[in-house]
């Protein structure tokens, strides 16, 4: 993605091709959330915010790391999904080919579930950071905290759907149980993200 403009990447997303797709879009949403958190933290530094500047610089640094990781996961998701497509495209004329194809599909599906799991974990952290900034951040950019939480929420929801669609086709019960556990752990974060937006709107209307 480093070599693409946002316009070029969206053009690729809109094409009738397997990747990039929803998984990569989820990661980009997470990256935008992280960027906004970094921006708010940056606006909460200087003499006026001396009592919290150290923490804001920590948040800025973490947000930058999360943004880079999210973009890396966008690329990883594209590669993983391409492997799934390649596995489904394997020949299946003989019994041996059918067996190899089944194994390749299962391996690719398990691999394709890994990026959305990582995106979900990352997005949950972004919601936590946004929640901290509702009261701790510069109120002049508090609306951006809500947008950050909304983007993290969207990324998390998309990650969950991608985890679920992969889990539906995976035969390994241990892997499926782990994926379902991740999905269950995300439920509370949905509400937390919505709460951040609610709190921001309350600040704005006060």
C-alpha cells in the first residue's frame, strides 16, 4: 500500500478482484482511527497541557505504531485472501488432487483468519485510547475522538464478520473455538465504542 494513493487503492477495492476486499478495508478503517487518535494527542501538548503532555506523547507514539501495524495487516489480509483463491483454483480431477486441494483450502482459510483476528485486537485497543481522550484530550478536537471511535468500531465489526465467515468453513474444531472466543470478546467493545461517541456528543452539547 505504500506505493498507492488512496484513489488508486479505492479503485482496486472497487474492482471485480478478490483482493483487496473487506478485510483490508477493515484494517484501513483501523489505521484512520489510529491517525485521528494521534492527531488529538498532538493537539493536547504544549504549555496549556503541560500536566498531561507526557501521557499525550505516549498516546501519540502508540497510535503511530498501531497505524503502521494496521496498514501492514491490510497487506497481510490481501495476501492471505489471495492464497484462499489460489487454493480453491487447484485442480480436482483425481482423488489425490481433490485431497491436496481440500488440505490447501483448509490451510489457507486458517491463515486468512489470522489478519482479522489481529485487526480485532488492534481495534479494541483503539477504542480504549479513544475513550481516554474524551476527557483527557483537547476539547477543540473532541469530535475527532468520536470519529476515531467510529472508525475503530467499523473495523472491529468488519473483522468479526471476516472471522466468522472463515470459521464457517474451517474444519479444525480447536481453531474454530479459538476464533469464536475472539468474536465473543469483541461484543463488549462494540458497546464501548458507541459509548465514546455518546460521551463526545454529550461534551459537545453541554
